[in-house]
C-alpha cells in the first residue's frame, strides 16, 4: 500500500513522525539530485566551453523542441509530486485519528498549563505510549507556538482562538516542548516536556489525586503561570523574585512618581490584581491583571505562602 493511500485509509497506522519524515526525505532527495546535477553540468560547461578552448561558438542551433519539453515536463512532475505528498501529509496532520485522547493546553508568558478531561492539571504533558493525543490550544496573552521537534509538530497558539495538533508517542521517554514564536522577554525559557508513560503507568498517574510535595501556594503560582516571570530562588527573571518577598521594601512607580512601599498583604494583593498600579522600578509593566480571574481563596493561599516562605527563609538564614 502506498504512503498516501495508507494515510487516507487509516491514519492510525502512522505517527506524525512517520508522516513527515518520508516527505522531508523525498523533497530533500529531489533537491539534492537537482543541486548536484546543475552543479556538475555547470562545471562541465565552464571547462568544456571555456573561451580559450572554444573562442567561436560551435553550435548554430536556435532551439531544440525535445530539450525544451524535457526541462519543462520533468520539473513540473517533480513539483507536482512534492505538492501531492505534502498535501497528503498535511491532511494526515489535520485529521485526528478516532479515539484520540484530548488534552487542553493554555499558553501564557512564559509557561504552559495542561488540563485533562478529569480536571487534573500539570505543567508537563503526560501521555500514554502508542495512543493518539489531540492537544487543543489557546493563549491568554500573546501569540505562542507549540513545537515538539521529536514528533515533527508545530502550531500557532492564538489568543481568543482554539487551534490543535495531534501526535502519538512511539515509546516511553521525555520529549521537549518549545515555544517557536517570539513572545517576549522570557521566550527562550518557555520550555517544558512531554512525558510518555507506559499504559499502566499513565493510568495510575491519571487516576491518582493531584498530590504534590510542593506547598499549595507554590502549586497555585505554577498553575497561574506566575513562575514563568518570577523566580523562587532569587534569580533574575522578567519580574521580581518571590524569595523573601514578604515585608521587604519595594521601590515602585505610581502614576509616574517613584515611592518606596512595604511588601505587605495589601501591597501584594494589589500587585496581583492590579499589577500596573505600582510597577516595581527596573522591571517592565508586562504582568496581566488577575482581577476576576483568581478566586479569593486561592489568592489568600498565595499570600499565606509568601508570608510563610519568607519567614522560613529568615529562620534558616539566622540558624
């Protein structure tokens, strides 16, 4: 059965890698043969018909109908073949196999959040080996691009619009996910992984409650994308670090004027809900506001985490 027929009859027979690689190799092979052919012919003509060797043109032919037919027909066939296989591959990538597992992904500056049918969320994409997975994507801020080199899939993630890709992980392992569309200051840090698990391991992970060794507040910061811009260890990112954030002095710009505030509960609440009200000096005003997007209970848990982590850090420092 031919490649194209196989794609049409049963897309599940192929993974996205098996769809793309033959097309790439075909186009690359044709291009390589053409490059070598043109280069060899050019070098031959330069040497054979050098002015010193042939000062006067030997041929007086004005045209050759068969030569013109050949160099018109053969390139046309090659280009049409490239289009045919490329179009068949495109259809295979857009037609999601039946029974594919569905996962939603939200892109934001500068992290990914994955949500599963049972409501579970994670910052890595967990999938079972050998099963087609449909990833439905959207963005909450700017244009991103979901790119998995190992599976040859890439698709723009557009604000206010849903796009999708599908793939099948052929074996267990960890596969990189990148953002392939420049999306701002920390674009290069927008990296996570696909964790492909054996069927029984995935079933156990999927059925398990979302239990984590990380504090609840830290989990909420990851869930809402805060750790894409703010570090927990003092390292510099697009926004101020969360390390020791509670009760420290902060120099901010308010309505064009600089002033110094204490990073207490009121300030942190305002910084989360209305980040552009007081912009920390030395950092760009790029944080989206969470007014109406962050439940009050989760906001309180984040504030409690800031206070407890800063207190724990001070205690450890004094010890």
